[in-house]
C-alpha cells in the first residue's frame, strides 16, 4: 500500500518540523497513521525490543528489518523511514538494504557510522567506522535507489566517541556525499543542539530520546532553530508500562477487570484493524456474491 517516497520529499521541502513517531509492526504503524501523523519511523530500538526482547545492540538482521518493513508498508499509506542501523555490513550490503526496502514499499532509510556491533545512540561503548567508509555507504545507498525520492538520512554517532566538532566534520562530509538529511546523534548540550541546523543546507534531525544524553528542548524551540525532523522513537516505554500494570493486575487479582477503563473496546479495536473493509470484501468474493 505504501510507500509514497515523493510525498516524503514533498514533506521535507514544505518547511516546518515533522514528527517521526516510532513504530515497530503493522499495528503500531496503523495507529500512527490513524492518529494523523504525516510519517513514521521504523525504530531499530523498538524492533529489537518487541521482536527479540533484546536491547538495541545490533541483534536485528537485514532480513528481519525488511520483512517487518514490508508488512508495515502493506497496511499504511503514510511514508515510513526505516532505521537501517549501520547498513548491516559494507557499502555493498547498504546497496542491497536500499533495494530491498524500496521493494518493500519504504520511503527512506537512516544509516549510521557505527561499527559492529552497533548499539543505541544513547548507550555507552560506541565505535565508529572511518569517514571514508561511511561516505562510501552513503554513495552506495544513493546509487542503489531506483527512485530518487527515496530518502537517505546519514547519522553520525561521533559526539560520544570523538567530540562534537568531529561529529560536525563527519556530518558535513556526509552532506557533501549527497545525503538527503543529516542526523548528529546525542548532542550533549543546548549549545550543541542550537548550532546543528545552521551548519547544514540539508534538513537536520533531532532525536527526542527520553532518558538519553541530549537535553530535551520544547518542540517550538526545535522548530525555531531550523530542525526539520524530530524522532520520537521510544514508544515501547509507554507500551511496557501499560503491560506491566496489566499483567501485574492479572497476577494479583486473576483478571484485568479493574483496568477495563484503560483498554480499547473490542468493536473500536476491530475498527482500527479495518474489519469492516475485510468483511465487505468477504461478502464481495464469497459464495453467492
């Protein structure tokens, strides 16, 4: 059903701050779309947590990402950007990733300059590939795409490893290589956050990571500074808190009766999944149609 890569390019060119809400499966993607969000972000953090029950530490494979992306794109119309981690290998692997995501119906990919094993950008112990290797990955991604509207976001994790100025140097090199948007992960001060958008001609990304290393500025400030994309990836924090309460109540009382007011009614949930449309198609194609 998705993917409208040209629509994503139009959104990026239109101005204003775009929220990139984290998703991890087809249900979360449908809920994001139904909430009126203009786009969504297939978060590697969320995918590792929900698919494997593991932290964002490089456990997800290229195939697992692409298969999930394809299921998501089949159920929504809004553009989806996939978290491509470090590309799952060298430049040739990045090229395969881009081709596979395009076939899956995804509108763009985010690639970072960490070496394996990669990890969440707000965790300790990150290591980087060279400038040249990352530039090669960006060029491979751009050459591999069949639709020039497919967005390639280049992320650097250099702030925590080599400092802010090194991160800026790397990001400028990635911009020169042709990346469609620039993402300096985990700036550590408000001054760093304020400097980033003015340094680049391409759209810039801010990661609104709860509990992370970056100060969390109000969204109005981020927009005024010139950021174009704000990632809100940590939806699993909300989901896990809800499930902890639900399962705890069942363990305590034997049912979730005390929490029914916090649950989506059966009919409403089926409506979210598109049951009426499916039932109509069953009538259209069934015996006696």
